[in-house]
């Protein structure tokens, strides 16, 4: 078999992602409609005045503290200043950047777990999630956060003590929900790694991978609370309107199926079950598999946080749960293919 085939498949997945996002180039309406205008307004304020509006958010007519973490807006303003292009065109180019980063990030993460073929399959699967396309076809902080998360998970899986905390800080200051998901996954991974090692050793063990997970959790939490205190002058996160008014819709199976896609949800569940079974049986786990299982756990908790009384943004977290499911869909496809081969071999033996 051609050794370059996975690379060709990756390039095809990138082309498909660019094609799916290319609607932003032909759309007669600016890509910066709806909530995107909030971020454009802040970037424009920074470009025109040289100052970032800390105490005057453009949401809901202004007059409120600017609580959004700022890095996406800084990047938007810097891109306009460096290129001299319009805010409209820069927004469209940002969308194409997201389209490029998404399959590459999934390729890196899945390849580390199960090889290049699985990486190419995950890159393709990332183009099949409706909610992922909806969130990344506009220049939003969510889009950049989603594009960066697979790369952050890749550094965490590699046990890279420099890149993983740096990526955690970056994602946390790009988008709040992406940061919440990342630190939740890092904590869940650290806990799972300690539990797995301790179970097999019959004593309490703290592997290096778990220490890195806790370190990333600490970095992300500290970065967000520092920003929150800088803007609000307090640490009362649960006093925010989103918590007080319980914003977000309840997640049902039909909603999960619609937003994730049948193929990714089916094969993703199959791959996650296979990885969970292997993690139970193996004394030395596949670190990337264990991390992705932790991400599924964190994603399910976020999607159904109403069951524990939090009741905030449940439906918004479906797109984040889809990230590990995209990778596990590649594993599920690989396991299904291996099973079909075994069945075919046995049938042939019986026939002969």
C-alpha cells in the first residue's frame, strides 16, 4: 500500500474543510453578523483609539464591564493593522484559517494515538460534524478556541511541560467556554491517570502525566480568574448573569445526534468503548486514548450539568464533546474494519 496515502487523505480532508468554509467568501452578507459584531467592535475600538475597552463592553448597547477574554480580539485588531485589510476581509480570512487548522489538529492528535491512517480518518470526520461547521464558519472566539483545542490536547498527550501549559493559557484567554472545557479535560485526565496507575500498583501513585494535567488545570484556572478580577474587581464567577439566569438549553439524544452527526456519534461511541475496555485491561495505558476518554467524560458532564444543578450552556458544550468523538470515530472505524476482516477470514476458512 502507498505509504503516502495517509498524507494524500489529509490533504483531501483539508481541501474538504476549506470548501465547506468557503461559503464565507461568496456570502453577500458580511461574515461578521450577530454576536460576531461584538468582537469586531472591540477590535475596531482598539485599532482606532489604541486602547482596549475594559469597562465598556459593546454587548447590549455598552455600559457593562468587558468580561470576554481578549486574545481573539487582539489578534483581529493586529491582523487589520499589519495587513491594512478591511475588518470584513480579515474576518473571512480568519474563517479559512480555522478551516485549515481543524483537520490538521485532529490529524496530529489521532495519529499520536493510533497512527497516520487514523489521523487521516479523524481529519475527514472533523468535516462531518454540523455543529463544528456552524461554530467555525464565522470569525468568533469559539472558532479559534475549537481550532486550538486539538493541538492543546496533543501537547498534553505528549507530556510536553512547556507547550501544554502555554497552550492552556492561550486557549483560556481566547474563549471562556473553550478554556473551561480544556481545564476540565486536564483535571479529568490527571484524575484518571492517578486512578489507573494506583489501581494497578495497589497504592497511591502520581505519574508525571497526571502532574502535568493538574499543572495545566492550575494555569487555566489562574489565568481566567486573574482576568475576571482585573475586569470585575471580584472573583464571584457564579454571580454572572449566565449562572443567575441559567442560560442554555437542555441536551436530548435527538439534539446530540443532530448537532454531532450520526456517523461521528456512532463510530465515536464505538471507539470510546473500545478504548475504555483497553484502559481497564492494560497496566500501561495509551496516554492519548486515556486523555480522549477524559475529554468525553468532561464533555458529558458539561452537556448534562443541569443534572447537578449548574444548568448553564448545556447545549453549547455539544460541540466540545464532539472533539474527542471525532478522534474516537477514527478508532471506531478502524475497529469495525478489523472486525470485518476477522469475520471474513473465518468465513473463508470455513468455506475452504
